[in-house]
C-alpha cells in the first residue's frame, strides 16, 4: 500500500507548477484559442470533494473554460514508462503524466 497523503502532495505540486511530471494536452485542447486559460485553470484547480476525489489523491479534475468542459488527470508509470508505478507516492520510481483534454476526448 502507498501513502495517499504523499501522492496528494506530489500531485498538487506537479499540477500547480508543471514540474515533476510530463504535461500532455490533447489535440482538442491544442486547437482552442484559450490554451493559456486552460493551463491556468488546471494550476489553480481546488474543487476537490468526496465525489470527485474519493481517495484524497487530487488526481482528477473537471472544469469549464470558454464554454468547453475539460478534464485533467494523472497517470503513474514506472521509471521506464513501460507499466504502472508500483508506488505512486515514491517519486524516485514514479513518472507522473498529467493529461489535459476536452471531456468528449476522454
């Protein structure tokens, strides 16, 4: 079992600073005229609750920018990016990927 509090801390830092992770945006997001606003919304996201964050890891968010519903989410890979990380609370063995996409691209 891993430390969900540590995962939340690492996720919040990565999402707010775009460091400690790879950030991927979908083609739909890239085509928007408001990519900077989308990125700012991801960085400032704070609407976590029991419904959208049941494990307290701050690993998913849904928001609206310029009338578009968007999602962001974290995935955790091993250091070779070949399979899931065995412990997402250990940043020495985990590569975080933050994906930002239009809701209809999910």
